[in-house]
């Protein structure tokens, strides 16, 4: 592995960028906030990254203490990558970047790839309460763990167990919620978000 590139500046921002400033690094963190992922899964959900660059970034992130690699027990026996505690501390950084970048989502370009779970972290910022929420968009399903202090923050696909609430909405509404242009209570009142479930969490999300 080539030596670490550095800005060689005694500055916390520069030190942070030494570790996560390379192209693709923070997007890999975004994917690993869903929990352990295999290399092939990461490559599939990072369209545009080459296999060489992805492999290099993962090695650099492991060297810098952001990720670890482990082998799953049989019958899986595959290697997975996951965030360390240090890596998971990047969640609020990605959240702030997402808020800052949200106005640029005004129009989806024809060349833009999309995955349903890419809406998970932006939506998480606008939800309150604790528990498991399943979200249905036209683009697909994902689930969120509200109030999670460790472990995965979200996951692709249906919830692995009965969720406390289910949300049905479209990508435009999801983006407006993430930008703060719309509150969940407003969106529910306008019929743009359907919240189903009888749990306390569902009632919190409905504002009832």
C-alpha cells in the first residue's frame, strides 16, 4: 500500500481530511452504517467506483482504524467489512453534509443512479422517537433504527422483525423532510406520508 497522503498541517480539519478526504471514502462509510457488508455488495451499491479503487479505499480505511474486516462463520465463510467505533463517529458528519447538499437534489439528472436506502440517512434526521421503522418508497424499501447508539443505523430492504411503524411516501417528500422544508406532522396532515401501526412509536411519528 502506498504511504498515506497528508496535508501536513497541524489542524484538526486537515487531519480529518487526511483520513476521509479521498473520493469514495465517505460514501463507503454511508454504506457501512447499515452494518457489515461484503465487498461485492459494496461494489454493487457504489456505482461508478472501480474494483481497484474500492479495494484500495477499504485497505486505507482499515489502516486508519475506520473499518475492520472479518470472516463470517460457515456456511457463509465470506469476508465482510464493518465500521469501528471511530468510523461510526462519522455519522453526524455525513448527516451535516447531507443537509448541506440537499438543495442540489432539486432535480434528478438522467445519469443519476439511485438506491432506496440512500434516502435512509437523510430521512433519519427528521424522525423522532426510538425503535424500528420500515419505509416504503417507489424506489424500494429500507428500515431505520431510531435512537440507535451502536450497531447499524439503517438497513436495505424490509425490516428484519416487526417494525414499530411503517412509513409510505415518495422520494420528493423524503427529500423535503430531510431539508427541513417540511415536517413529518405537516406531511402526514397533507396526506403525503402514511404512517401505519398502533405502537407508541407510530403515534409519536403521527404526532398523535
